[in-house]
């Protein structure tokens, strides 16, 4: 029996659950909500309609496991790749678990919903010499003393040194860096906090940024890194800056996450064990970290094929 009346429920309640209780990243929240709206919109008759005006409870009660499987099959027929289908499946499992918990549905139709196996793709990784060229270029631009160039150097040094996600970098508070212990306190996915070591070049770059931060920041802001107008730093700003830097440095065009991938791979290449890299990156599952071993194995295979006389 339902605990809530349908008129009292809308997807904003589910959004609040993802944000406040699950602590999912903003990007993941948007993706999960979009996936649920795709399902409910298709069943309601018009994708994108204002589902808050519909009897959401009655609509959900009519959904079965077969309904969900048919929906995923329809998405596949429309050209969705397996990675997209896997995310849709995860979003539906999350949503119906919540709906069952709050009493919107008596049974959870997604409980037995299996996600299609996602395509295995190796992460984009720069070579050590490419990262060196990238950061040397950033260093030369920061040498001008222009605050935003100094900020970008600090960000890219930190991302590579500590394997941080771009969202984690943008959310860092001023007190997150412990210069005496050479560590940074990071709040990652699921609001989990981890302590990550920082290398000397990154620490020095952050200190240089802090010395000129007051020239950029407007008012009282707690964030370590701010935008060009002194407000909140948008991750898209960092992506654009990195694309431009890669072009000037003459290295492959990469996204910020590739610095995280590169850090993990280079640490493994240097002899670190998987558990240590898992803690460094804040992965909840070791299987997520293990994909970096495939990168190192691919490099070893390429080196073997090129160098061994009987390869």
C-alpha cells in the first residue's frame, strides 16, 4: 500500500534523494533523472511532458520487469550503445529502489533487471614525456604572473599529482591542502572523504596561486580555485583551458579526466600496487581500478612486439 499520495510526489523528491542521501555527483544526478524521465515520458505518451501533473503512483504501479526490459530493448533498437544501456539500467534500479522504499510501488520491478555488459574501453593516457611537455608549457605561461595562468598550472599539477576528478578540484576548499603533511583532503563520490598525497611541484604551484588568488576572487569565497570573475569555477572552463594547453604544448588533445587516468597508470608503471591506487583514486570497487592494469599490459605488449627479435 502506498505511503504517499501521488499528488504529493514528483521527481524533485527523487532528485533530493540522489543529492542528499546518495551524495551522487551532479552529472550523475542529471543523467539518472534524464533516464527516468525518458522511461516515464515514453509510458506517459509524450517524452518530456510535465510528469508532476500525472498520477505518478498509478503509472509506476503499472510497470513490470517486462516493461523495463522492453524499454531497454527499444533504446537499443534506437541506437543506444551498451554503455548507455548499462547507465539506463542502473538509473532505473536506483529509481525503483527508492520508489519501493517510500511506498510508491508495492514491489520493485527493477530488482531483477540486469544491465548489459558495457563495452570495455581503455582509458586515454598520456605518456610521461607528454605530461611533462604539457606541464612545462603551463609553467612557462604561469611564469608571466597572469593569475589565471597560475591557477591553471596549479589545477593541472594537482590533477596529475593526486589523480583528482575535475569535480573534486572545483569543490576543494581553501583549507583542504595540508602543506606540512603534503596531502589534500578530498570529498569524492558519495560524499566519501579521502586523504591523498601531493607532490612538491603541485604544492609549489598551489602556493603560487594562493599568493595571487586575492587579485581574482570577489567577496568571501571558500573555494580554493575560482573563475576568472572571482566566482565559482565551472568544470567546462578547465576543460577548455586544457584543450588549448594541449594544442600549444603539441601533445594529444585530452580531457581533464585523462590526467587522472595518466596519474593512475604512471603510478602503476612505477610499481605501486592496485590497492594503493584504488585508495588514491577513491574507487569503491577494485575492479574499476583494474582497468589501468590493462593499459600497462598493452604498453608492455607494444614494447615487446617492437623490441623482441622473435616477437
